[in-house]
């Protein structure tokens, strides 16, 4: 179906995914489209993986560097990691094959704030981008590109890459045309202030620009985004959602948040984030705004129900049921959703100015509020920092959410000392578990510790209290008391015995 390729000059570039995959050289730095599984090229990467396997079998090298928006699809990171074809990866992933490659040291991974990558690549910190492989939903008569369900860093990849491969995906509804707000931020000293003063402000164009002379291949495809599955909210995530609402109500009552309207919300990915959104709906909010990076099922349903009136995002990443709901009335959703490049959806300056309430999951926090979002037991990479740092550091209020334990209680999510720190105590304002919220704002370290211990799991609370009491009782306890020889002993015990409990 070539109907989406409305500019004739691109028709002559149509070829198979296999042919397109031949155009990517060994060692290439490749910019991929894709953000939380949406808008990824799905045909060329598997062919690239097959080619890598053939070359490896013949004793030849073939590896590339993958720069994306955020996490991609099993047909991108998964197949290429499985083919041992990924030399380097940034800025975020969730694929288990790639996780194994990263944690064995075979693939280099750099964990970068999602808002920062484009500027750093444009500045040349990552080398010259050789290729871009970008999914679009169409090419206009004028030769402009209609983005797909995510924009990510695509406008910049299209600008920087020498060779461009486009996958034109006809499965995405044509009504997506117009939902995007595309712009380039540029780099210092030529960066300008961003004119986004309200969530609904548009500052760019619905289309992405491309130099047609750089387009070496157009591949036609009809393949759906990655399937995301959600569990119905469990008692732990429901309790977390209720505590978040209680906190927000407290802030409204104290006059620190606009009554009934709050401020623009950001919520991370996964089941806990969905449960928090469900809590907002139960609490009777209407007409809220979101300045966020991901629209998952929960947020889509809040838009349908009028709980959320306007959402700015970098991606729409839905389960099959929610995709069906989105398709039922794309025109309606297009009025309430703006899709932006991640330099804008996650922009620190905008987030701070419009006063976003950031809500993100985490692996663990320590008693003083340092947060580990990425490294299991301080060493194994989970997914990456993603956008959590963009929102946590710059939010009007930054909230971290977690169940009080992991792995059936063998791990406490509140520990004496975080084994890796993504968000320092300076960026963490509120931590929520199923046992309540710890409000760390305006508190010194000792008071922060008391608040954090109070929301730990009851099995671990006395252990934390004992650690804290003994740390404070040392001859020179300092501003932030720790027993250095014990600070990581809980992690050490888990690694050696399979539980943090003695
Ligand atoms: O693993 O399923 O194998 O048991 O981590 O944990 O409790 O399901 O929590 O889905 O909210 O994910 C930090 C990973 C939390 C996520 C993280 C294990 C646990 C389970 C998942 P299993 P849960 P969530 C927006 C913002 C960084 C990026 C970000 C994340 C698995 O929130 O990736 O915020 N954040 N982006 O068992 C060891 C601990 C653990 C632990 C949980 N303390 N130690 N393992 N787990 N706590 C989106 C983007 O940026 C694109």
C-alpha cells in the first residue's frame, strides 16, 4: 500500500527491509525511532540481526551503536542483542536480552537523561551519526514526514544522519496527522527560550523535515506497536495511589497546590503509575493536565472520562484494548493530546517553569532520601534513569513510589544506604509506599530518616531504626549519620544469602 507515500520522489526509494538492512555499515552509529515500545521500526532491525548472524558465522564483524528515544521493541533491541550486534546503547532500554548483554559487559550502555541526549549528540559527544532508521505514518505531498506514535529524538536524527531509512507504517491511523508538535531545540550558544507556557501550547509543526537526498530507503510496513500488558491494580499499588491522593489533598488544603486543579502531572511507567492515576479518578478530580512523557492505558482512560483534559507526551504506549479505544475516536484524543520530541516533553526548563508534579517508580531509597532507580544491588542495570531525573530534579514537587519490599519480602525498598544513587536527597521531596508517604520537604537529614523509617515494611522498620539509632550514637555522628562499615551490609547479605533479613 503506497497511498501514504504522497510525494512521488520517495516512491522510487521503496525497497524490501532486507535490501535496506544491507545499507547499514558495520560499526555504524544508528539513530532509531522508538519510545517505550511505540513508533519503532519493526522490519529493518530483524533483517539487520539476520545479516549480523550471517556475517558472524562467516567470521566477520558486525556491530552497531543504537541511539533511540527510549525503550524500543523486542524486534529492535531484542533481536539485535540476541545476534550480538549491539556494541553500544543509549539512553534507555527494557529488553531482557539487551539487559543480559549489558550486565555481562558485552554491550556498553550509557545511562543518560532522556531530555539531554539530543543536545549531547548534536554537540558531537557521541561521534557522527551514520544512519537513522525511523518509523513514520506517512510522507506528505511536500515531502514532509508524519511522525508515528512517538517522536523521541527523530527530528534530530533526521537532521544529523548521513543515510536515512524510513519505515512507513500504514497500521497507525491516518488521523494521527496533526497530533504532533515538532521542533528542534538546537545547542548553546544558539538555544532559545521555549514558548511552552501551558500544557496545550504548540510551538512547532505537525511534521518532521527531511532532506530527500539523504533518504536511501523507504520500507512499507503494517505492524503494530509493542504489546504492553497491565495487571489490574493490586492492594499494594492501590494503597500507594491512595496515599498519593491523600498527599495531594493535604497540599491543596494547605494552599500549596491549586484546589481541584493541581499542577501538571507527570507519571512514570508501569503498574504503580497506572494505580496512582486510577486513584486520582476515584478522588473525583476533573479537568487535570499532564506534562508527561508516556501515555499508558490509565492516562488514556482518564482523558476519555474527562479527569484529564490535556496531556503533553513523548509517546502513546498502549495495551491492545486501549489501542482499540484510541482508534475508536482518534479525532477526540487528538484534541486532548500533544506528542512532542523528548527534548520538549522532558525539558527541565519547561518542567520547572510550569511546575510539574513528578511521580516516578524506583528500586530503592535510603533513609535520607537518596533514590536508586536503575541498579539492582548497586551493580546490575535494570532499565535506565529514563525521564525520572528530568522530572525529579525540576518538578514543583517530586514524588517517588515503590512497594515497601521486592522479591516476596526478601528485599527492603528502604535501606540504610542506596547502593546506587540516581536522584540525590536534594531532588527527592516525597516517598510513598503502601504504608504511607514520607514528606521530606523542609527537613534535616535526621528528620528525613524518621519519616522514611515510618513508611518501611514492618519487618524492616526495627532494623532501620536500630541502624539509625546506632549511627546517631557514634562519637562523631555528623550531619548525616551512617555506620560506614554497615551501610551496604543489607545488599551484601542479599547477594550472599538471598534475603536482606538476618
Ligand atoms: O522485577 O518483575 O523480576 O520481580 O524490579 O519492579 O515493583 O514492578 O516496579 O514496574 O514500578 O518498576 C524502578 C524499574 C520500577 C521503574 C523501576 C524489581 C521487582 C521487579 C520492577 P521482577 P516493580 P515498577 C518514565 C520514568 C526508571 C525510569 C523511570 C524504572 C522489577 O520505575 O525503570 O522512572 N524507573 N522513568 O522485583 C531489586 C529492589 C527492587 C527490585 C523492585 N529494591 N531491588 N529489584 N525490584 N525493587 C518513563 C521513561 O523514562 C521512559
